[in-house]
C-alpha cells in the first residue's frame, strides 16, 4: 500500500544504552548479595553501634521452628553486603544536603557539635519529662536503703551524678529542639536530696559549668565528657572520699599531664558515617607514672541487650590503701584510670544499681555509684528487686 511505511530500524546507540541500563540495574540488585557471600561476616555494625543478628540455631522445638524464618530474615538484613557503606552514603547525603541527621541516635548541633538523640535524653533536656513527687521520693528511699544497708556492713557510700552534654553545652543544641522548661530530672533530684536527706551524694553539674569556659570538658562528636571533664570530676570525687576514708587522706591524688591533638570524629560522628567531616579535637589527660594494673578476669554473666559487660578489676601494690567497688554506666569509662590509682583494689561493674551480691563478695571500704543524668528518669530498684533480678539471670 501506498500509505505503508517500512518499520524503523532500532538505533544502535539507544539499544546499547538500554543494555547498559539493565546491566547496571541488575548489578545494583545483586551486588549486595554477592558482597554478603564473599566478604567477611562482621559481628558488629560500626555505624549503628550495635551487635548484628547472629545466624539462628535450629533446635527442633515447635517454638524454635516458628521463630526460625524471622530470625533468618533478621540475619540476612543485618549482613547484607556493603551494608555499612550504603548506610554511610545515605547518611552523608542527608547531612551534607539537608543538614538532617539520618540516625535517631544523633542530633546535628551548631558549629560542629553533635548530641545524643536518645528519647529520654531529649525529653529531659527539653523539660518534657519532669520527675513527679512520688518518683523523687522513691529515689530518696532507694538511695537511703542502699546507704543504710552498706553502713550495716561497715561500708561507706557515695552517689555521683554526671550531667548530660546537652545541659552543659545547651548553646550548641539546634533551634529545632527548644526547651519548654529549664527543669530537668538531675536538677530536680539534686534539689530534692539537698532539702530532704542527709545522703552522701555529689552533683558534678555545678563544678563542670563553672569550668567549661576554661577548657572544653565534653567531646564535640560523642555524648560523653572528655578526659579533661572526667579528671575534673575525679578531683571532686576524691575530695569527698577523703572526708570519709581516713586511709586516703595521706595519699597524693592521681597526677596527670595535658595533651591535645586532632583525630577523626568519635561515636556520634561514626553513626552518621562522617568521621572525617566532624573531626574531634581531643583534650587528653594521661596519668603521670600510673601504677594500677588491670587484672584479667573471666567473663561474667552481666548482660544488657546483646552486650556482655565484664567487670574491670585493678590492683595497686599498696595494701594500706582502701578498697572500692564502683557501679557505673558509660560515663565512668574515662574515670576508671584516675580512680584506680587511689585504691589497693578497685572493681568497676557496669550496673546502674548497687548489687548486694557483688558487695558481699568484694567487701570494699567504699561503694561509689556513678549515674549519668539521662538515666535518672528510670525507676531505681530496691535491694529485694535486685536480688530477684539476679535469681532470674541465674536461671537463664
């Protein structure tokens, strides 16, 4: 027919473009799986700061069989090839492109400051989760019970509160997180104890605020204080302990020197995969002539989620020094080297409560309980509740 036209011949360039596009799409789909097969299997995600799901065991029970598919899915999701790189790329895209943190654990602050985005921490900072009168009374009753029980064993007691970073350096918090009140659980509890109890407690917020302009006392890219802040806290703790421990008064405090250097960003920068874009200026306080030596101890059954938390034990070749047992959270990591130099034996246990079994086993001269401000909103356990928790752990 006259109106018929010959079919158009495909454009070779267009054909190649489609082939390349399909090839790249297929590669993008299969590359993570290939990476999962050929790359080493990690046990921990550096960007998410958590342990990854292990390959599930199959025990043959009805419950095990029903839970196994979901456990395999969790393992596959956690071990997908190039997972950390993909998460990091997405993080950099959000931070550099929009100034938004891709991780709920990290808040992008001003002038290169990063803050912990933990829900309790932010609610406390903004004044949206104040302690009730009943909660304040419970804290007082629980701490008094611990003090009295330790006193019956001939043991001194000191509770140490460490302020959260966003309370010390609130000027660097983003404007998108305004404070509805300046009240927060740490301030509430300190005020309550000051007016209603004779407990031996120490709130480090005052001395830290007084000295923050002289030296930066917290990391810019981590939620914790730096060594300068920890050493300042140690000096205050030492002054309080000297009043209660005569054998400590005639000894010299731990002496340090001062060092500063720059390194890639710390924990909060790692969660957004931007260690290079958020460098950390470290304010180190290394000990001069450290004498305490850490002992190698067997793994203890102290678990928090999937983490196994081991006690750390230090000994000093001076039997005239007192013995200390410290219950603590992550803020005490930087305190440990300084405190260890003051005691003939010091044991540091990651536990926010005072474990009576550990006390009876160690028989220390003093029990120190270090508590970060963000944990004050959580309900403290009585001694009976702690004993019941230990029994449940033993059964498991």
